[in-house]
């Protein structure tokens, strides 16, 4: 791992090598650790390569073929071939196809039917046929449908009303009404309300204060009070602040230094914190954080859709 210094560079070539190696080394722990959510792993990897302007180094047709092989007969996508469909992996699949400019290869009507079938009477969404409800799934549904140009397939007003029921006294949001505020849930709720045109219902200053208090002395961010810093919150916190136009409330220089210290300077990749093992999840979200910090050479990331800004422009979102 890198030393604790302010002039650590971003090891772009190592990170690209780290991501390309993920699918080749099928004997590694990393390969099997994400077996159940490989579609999301592909999204994190492809998203990271796109941020580093290296999408052309990946096999586009091989990736598209794999994503399509994870399609379930009910219209959604599973986390891997033969797995049950879930909103989490359906969104990841759609995001990958959007990045690769291959949305025309999807059976959009069947995806829309699957997503819309998971909305409940109160506006909430269950993740799959088994019924778990979470504001993450509200985001997955509205984001997926927005990318596909089919928000009309759900009751958008009820969807927004349910998300707002999950707001707490501190301005934050939980996974269900009354649940603890958490930075990850805050992103999903703020981004969902942004897509649904209901940002005016949020107290941006109150929520912005809660979010900026997530920065610790080391420069990193945590997800809720009294927790350790973690690189992934460079996305969950900064994306919400960016949507609320409060990004300047964070010390971006200190955060940038923290993220760079979490790199593996031997094998590439970014870990949750210095000294830990790197993985594709933290690599992607660490790069997202650096993009928000204006790190040179990285593409701009859209804070609502978690796709590069040029993809959002191409999609007309």
C-alpha cells in the first residue's frame, strides 16, 4: 500500500491491470467473492475503466454477451447466470449496457414490466418476488426506468411520497420509515427524488450539514456517526452533496489525499482504507470520489445516475 503522503499519484495503469485481471484469474478469492453479484461487479469494473478513459481496452461484445446471459425469463436480471432476478442487478445490467451504448440490444418492454411489477400500493418497491422493501430498490427502479425512458410505467408520485416517508429529523433518510439515517440510503433517496423532480421537498442545508459531518480528521468519510472512514462513502456522501449543490462543504483536498493513500501500489486497485485489500467495488467508488475532487485525467461522473457525464449527455438525461 502507498505511504501516508500528500504527493501520491493515481496509479492508473495498475488500476486498469487490476480490473482486467479480475475475470482472467478464476482461481483467486476476489473472483469467487463476488460470484453472487457478478453483474454488479462488471458494472463497477466497466464504470472504473470508463472513468479512466480506458473503455476501449475491454472486450465490448464479450461483456454484452455475458450481461444478456444473466437475463431472467421474468424480464429482470440476476446477479449471475441462472440466478433469480433482482432490481439491484437489473439496474447494474442496464447501466453496463448504457455505458457500452448497447441499450438497443435489450428487450426493454420486458425489463419495464419486471420493474413496474415490483411497486407496492404505498409507492415502495420490493427488490424481487420475495418482498424485501428498501429505499435502495426505489432508486434502482426509478433510475433504471429513467435510463430506459419509461418512468411513465410506475406511479412516480407515490414513489416519491414513500421515499419522503423515510426522512428523519436530522434531514437524512433510512431504508424504511423510522430507520436510521445512513449515507448510502441518503444517496438513493436524494437521487431518486432528483429523478422524480421532487428535490424541493428536501431541506438541503439540514441534510448537507449531516453529510459534511461525515468527514473525519484523516480526510475520509464515514456512513453514519461514530463509524470508521471508508473509501466507498466518497461516492455515497459526495454524490448527494453534489445533487444538493453543497459539494464545497467538504474538504476535497483532504479527501483526495485519503483516497490516494488507499491504493495498492503493487497490484493496483483501491481498498476501503489504507492497508486493506483492494477490490473492484472500492476501486470504482474511489475513482468516483477523485472525479468529484476534480482529479486530472478522470472523466466527470454524474451524481444521480452513477454514469460518466458523457454517457448521460448521449442518453439525453
